[in-house]
């Protein structure tokens, strides 16, 4: 599985686990990573957040 596939799978898993609270979970996770100074973690979660947004924006074709 490529990292691209992993990010999509992670976004979908977050949606399934957190439902309507998924965006809040993503925001909290990213806030914690910023506080910790984890640049790699922040980059990863930005990618997850972008895919999550695409999943529910209605723009996937």
C-alpha cells in the first residue's frame, strides 16, 4: 500500500470511528502535534485532513 492509499484509508477510518466529530478529532490531533513540534506528524495529518475534506466535499469523481 502506498502512502497515498494509507492517507485515504486513514481519512475513511477516522470518519467511521468519529462520525460527526471527525473534524474535531483531526483538529485536536493537529493541535497536539503543533504543541509537540512534530513537523512530520503535522504534515501527515494535513494530508489526512485534506483527504477527509475531499471525501465529503462532493468533488470526488
